[in-house]
């Protein structure tokens, strides 16, 4: 990882690095510190849970493969205890099902090792923008048999209530708002994740897969259409 020249223009953000690789942990502490972050580091899941119980952090960088308690289980326990601090999973696992598991557990984003510090910094900033962004539209959106109320965080399909996480809801709202039109992956990344660049990731495809699974009702067609090489369209 190479150091970035872009420092924070806002008050210092507190980051907790949870990584059992001492060399990588030290590198992250040093490089994030050079960008203006206030960084604490622990080497296992139990220490991470304890640290978050004792202090406030703006973001947690959580390695998936940890000793004793692996990262996804740490994340599940944190969310079960009501900890809402944004979490970015650091993973060497690139399989879609592994990424889905992490997002299902409550991760705000994931980044695959090895990565550049510039991308990690951008991911952190994008996650924090998403968490603090005001709700842009309080109208009820609908297309076909799907209805979305962003403010109420309520989604129904054919009268059945569908439980979605925040990012899933934002993605669905964008698709439904422009039902019948094709939205490129780049457009969705900008609108939903707040990235000002296109990361080397299939995060859109992973979330679309999750949405399809949640919206699936036997006997009803998939409301999301894949337009190969372009993006996705919600059936009008």
C-alpha cells in the first residue's frame, strides 16, 4: 500500500483497526495517521468488542480472518448489541457468497486485500457520507407490485413486507425511482455508495443478488432485469 497525499479536511476521525497481522496493522496505523485519522489497533475479536464498549469510533476496519472469533461473527455480535458504528471488512476472500455473508452480517462495505491506502480512505469517506446523508425523497415510490417508503424504511411486494438493510433500501429506491430505465453500475455506485470513483469491486452485483433473494416470492417474476455489459433495470 502506498501513502496518499489527501488528508482529512474535517476534524480527525477515530478509526479502530482490527487486524491480527501485526505488520499490516502497523502499516494501516501509520498510513491512516498520516492522513489525519486518530487510530487505535487491536489484534483479535474479543479486544475489538471490548474497545468498542469503552470508546467511540467513527469507523471500524475489521479483518475477516481473526483468531478465536472470526470477523463476521464479531460483526454479528456488535450489531446484536446495538453497535451501529460503520464497519468495513478487510478480506482476502473474493468469493461472492463470502462477501454476501459479510454484508448480511451488517458490514457497510468490504475491501479485498491487497488494497491501496487511497482506495481505503475513499471507501471510509464514502461510508461516512452515506451514514450522514439526509433522506433525499420522502415520497412513496412504486413500480409493479413493489412499494418503497424511504423515510419509514418500509418495503412491500405484493402486500408482503420485505426487510432490507439501509444500503439495500437505497439501492432499491434508486431502481424503483427510475423503473423502466437502465441504470449503469457507475451510476448506482455514485448514487448509493457515494463513491467519487469506480472501485475495482462487484459490490453492486453482490447487493443486487441480495435484493433479488429478498424480493423473491414463489410464482412472481424477478423484478430486476440484468442488462449485460451495462447495468440493471427495474420492471415498470
